[in-house]
C-alpha cells in the first residue's frame, strides 16, 4: 500500500516520533538503574547514545514523504537488530538470565510502527515477527512476560497498519468528495450563465423558425440540435472522473446522440461499464436510432436505466411501427441492421434485446446487458 505524501498520515508519523523518544527515556531509566549489573556498563552508555542519535535521524528521515521508503525502513530495522544482537555481550548472559531487561525494551517497537504506517498490516506484522524473534533469541530463558511483549508488538503492528490503511482510504474519499463538490458548483455556475444567454437565444431561434420554410427552417433545426447538445454538455462538464481504470460512463457515449429530435434521459450519477461493453451498447443504441431516422421520422427518446447487475437502454419512437414479420423478411433479404448491429452486438455481451412494436403507435427497443458483459 503506497503512502500518500501527507494528509491524515502525518499525525501517525509524528506519533511514532514521540513514541521513539518516550520509549528511549524509559530505556535510559532502566540502563541507569541496572548498569551495575551489566557485563560492560560503559558499552551500554555508548549504545544508549547511539539509540538517541538514531532516533533523531529516523525522525528527521520519516518527516519527509520521500524518506519513507525501503532504504530508511531497512536501516531502521537493521539498527534495532544490531542492538538486540549486542545485548547478550553488553548486558551479559548471567544478568539476562537473572531477569535484567534487554537494551532495546520498548524502543524496538519503533520500526514496527514505521513499517505498519508505510505499508499496512502485513508489513507491520513482518517487522514485528523479525524483531520479536530476534528479541527472544537473545534471552537465556523465554518467560511468559517476554512472549507477551512479542505478542503485543505483533498486535501493535497489525492494528496500526490497519488504521494507517483506513487513513489513506479516508483521505482519498475526502479528496473525491471535495472534487465532486467543486465540480457540482462549477456546473451549476455554468448552467446559470449559459441558460441566461446562449440557451435562451437558441431556444428562441428554434421556436420562431419551426413554422418557417426553407433555410430558416433548417437554421431552426440546427439551433435546436445545438441547444440539446449544449444542455448535455452542461450536464456532464462538472463531473469528476470516476477513477476506475478501463471503464466508461455510458451517459457520455449516449449523450452524443442527443439532438432536437432525440432526447436522452439518464441517471444523475455515472453509469460506469467496462469500456468495450459501454462502446458496444452505445453502438447498438446508435443503430436503433439510425433505423428511427430512416423509418420513423427521426424523433426518439432514449432512456438509460442502471439496475445494479444489469444496465438497460430503451429507444422509443413514435413512428408507424414494425409490421409483423417485417424483421424476418428484412433478414432474409440480407438487410441485417437489426439482426447484426443491434441483436448481434447485445448477444455478444451476454444480453438480450426486446422489441415491442404496435402498428401506428411506434416501436420500443430495450437493450439489456450484464454490467460486466459476457
């Protein structure tokens, strides 16, 4: 789990720094208390100074996001391992057998916490097992208290790693929410500005020119198409990317067919589909709209329904309808628009096509595909 450069993780790194120095103060108290029992008390003082120097260096290194990587993490683990391995010589095996604490004591948990914050539960557990095993290996006898210390360190690595992962996910969700809020505000601002100017002019041209003939009627039709396209653009301009690799928002693909004659109704939230599924479903809907343009006067309504496991696109027109047997006759004559461009595409995706046509009352084509395709 990669670490983010800041945000909610920063307090965790600061807490680790506080823990290092607090645990080092506890180690210093134990060293001064038991120095007369050590085999090499002067060496113990040198080790204590080394621990102090490394605490400062590690704190400075982890303070920078670029420093929270493998070189420093491995060095941190190595320093503690070296102190643990030196403990039998500095303290003496006789003193250890008599119950004198090791040199690192609680200070050895610093790398465990650092590994957990940088990499999550698994990395924290690995560091805890390595240091816990080394700590047990330095002892003359393994008591219940020493096992308890190792288990507590393992639990700390797992719990802190889990909290760190939750912090990263929470930060990502917070960033996403901020982006969506900013996008929504920008979309609303654009919608207000354009609605008060451009859209009103286009709507006026469309209405005034609809009753005229010749070039004026053509200009009115073009104005209506641009009005519909601009409304669709406003509706999508503020949407932030969904962040899912290999997916497309079906709304964006079908909005391209919106015009004065084709109205597209879609959910307010994205309808993400695998890129191939979204492209094929949009192409099938486009083929249905081509048939509407050729045989039903061109006026149509497109509805997108996100049903969770499946997605349905309905294309309805108000044309003369399809006579019984007409589709089979067209297929026999080699005209495979419905058979291949619509049914074939949807069938390849594992979906189904339902056509309801009433002579004189129009046709409705429902294209239903599973969200993941076949």
